[in-house]
């Protein structure tokens, strides 16, 4: 039986949504930065943006993408 979260308690779905919005795939990050996925991979290779490997996939933090977007002057 599922227990209804009371006011002030933290909903586990909240954290699931937060994780979805915090981490971006290569395609999502490239779209956010308005560049190609290949250009994004080159930037990772040149250490211009921080990438995290989760399994065999690259993931990007929204915070890092926003910082690069602001730095890029877009």
C-alpha cells in the first residue's frame, strides 16, 4: 500500500524529476548549446566542458552547460 506524502515530506518523484533535469545526454546538451554533437565531443576532448561517463555514455550537468552558454556569449 502506497503512503501519501504528508506536507513537508520529500516526495521521491521530486528527486527523480530533478535528476532528469540535472543530467543531459550528448544530444540534449548539444541542442541546449546550439552546436552539433560532434562539436560538443570535440569540446569535451579539449577540456572546454566537463563530461561524465555513466557506463558507455557521456552525460553533462545542466550547470556546466549553462556556464558554457553564458561564457560563449549566446
